[in-house]
């Protein structure tokens, strides 16, 4: 038994925020059905890695799901979706309110079909305010939260390559779904769970805004260094790079001893983390000289033995093969049709001691499970054939 066995989730999401929310629920037993148009949606395509054009992110975001390919523009397709909603507990759809209404996925319409349904939505900016209802992607959220302005250099703001705002919004929505399911258990009522990219980005970067509001200090980009600790930076070794983060007086004392600079421990210039951050460039220079004479493995081993936080700067090709990550059991090598090798796919990186996640299933091809899902909904073979002939349903041959 999995914690979410018996919960059916309909995933109308696209790209990351919606699909990853649904994937997290699927990791722990929810029956997740990806509802997409015949032939597949556009979010299958970025960074293609399979013969059918499916991309790397799609394989990650759509594990543990089945695919129903249906035309929402057809009468038959709309009838199928209504019956599907009647069987569901949760609908996930990351689109603005106007798009939800056009698709018949707004809370009022869904409640008319299934009164206790839970709707999880994710938009760029939310529905209120001057930008309410506008479209946007992860990078816009990063930029408007202040994170891009304080990354990179003063002359060139830099956004993060990992879409952490999208993933964070998915996490918030999945958390909201769990709260809504709990509330439904108590009251019998469903509700809408609404997240936004800007809300997530601003929440994650909230400390930056609080800092400015209470100190008035205008922070400027510092590259990989930190405002509130030092030496915290990325350093070149003889054969690569490592990240080192020296935070707290205790760790700073260990670091100063390690690099044979015990005089720095009681130096008033480095009395606390903020002071060390202010003079971080000088401390980074000391650490850079230490790292330059050592290999990455040797530096990591020595720092680890001294209880100083450090890790190698890995290339994506190295991450999933790292023995530490493999030891967690979060990664599975999954074969998707038409790929040159297995894909290292991660499930939700949490461990439940008594109800561990079961082996995952690969992302579905478009319409791969249409016939089985329609049969579960009570449609007979001749009705399914008629839907296909009318262009209301797509079935993967």
C-alpha cells in the first residue's frame, strides 16, 4: 500500500509546474492520468531525446503516469472528460483562469460534475493585481523576485539554468493538494489550490527583501561568494572545481586551522559571518591557493575530515552516477521507447520509513493508455472505436 493509493489525479498540466506536481503525487501511489491532445502536447518536445521527439524534461516530469489522448474541441472528447472528472479526486492544470474556463476546468464547472473535487492551479502571477492572468515562465519569476539581479556580476545579471521556480511552485501545489485532501476528509468539501511562479520566487527570495527593508543596504552581485559567510566560493583544483561553504565561527576556526592560518581565528576583521562575508574576497584568495595544489578528490576528503562543508562541482553527466546519489535509492534507470540508452530518472527525494515508494513506471507515449482508461470509465469496445473514428480520441498503436 502506498499513501495515495485510491486517489485519482487528472493532469492537464504543461511543462513543469503542473506535471511535476502530479508526478510527486504519483510517486506515492496516486493514479495519475495525463490528459493531452491527440498526438501529444507541445511540452513533450523541448530537448528531444527519443525517436518520437519526447524530451529529457518530459521523461522526468511524467513518470508514474498514464496518457489519455483526447480532443477537447469535440463533443465526444468533452463527454469523456466529464466522465473522467466524475471518477477523479484531483485535477491539476497550470493555466490562467480564462484558459480554465474555456477548457471547462474551472472549479465551478468541475464541482457541477464532482462536488468534492480538488483543483490545483499554477499561474505566472496569480489572478489578482496588474499582471493577473498574464502568461510567464520560470525565468520571469526569478527576475521579478530579485534573484537574477543579485546573481552574476554588476554588469550582467544571470538567471539560474535549473528552473527552481517552476519546481518550487509544483512542490507548493503538491503540498496544497495534500492539505486539501486532509480538509476534504474532515468536511467532505473540495477546493481550489492556487499557486504562482511569482509567489514561489518571491517566497524563496524573501530574505533578500527583508534584509533591504531592515538595513537599507543595497546588495550587489558577488558571483559565487556570500554576503553572510566566508570563505564561501567555488575554487579551482588541479583537476576540477569544488564548492566550499564556511559558515559559523566554529567552522571558520576549523578552516583557519586547516589552511594553517590560526591567526585569523581571533582577527577582529573576521569576528562573525557578516564580517567574513564583507572581506570574503581576501578569504577566498587564501582558499584558492590551498585548492590549487590539490586534486578535487583530495581536497574534498581533507575538508570532509575537518568537518568543513564542501562538494565537487559536477557536470550533469556525472551527477546521476555519483555513488552518494545512487546510495539514496532515488534514481532509477528507465527505458523509454526509441532512446539510445536508459534514462536516469529521479523520484521525489524523500524517504518514508514504513511506506517506501514502489518502482516507478516510465513516462507514457501519447495515447498509450487511452483504450484502457476508457474501458475503466465504462465505455464498450464499439464506443471506443467510434470515438477514435470521429477524431475524439487518439490511441497509440
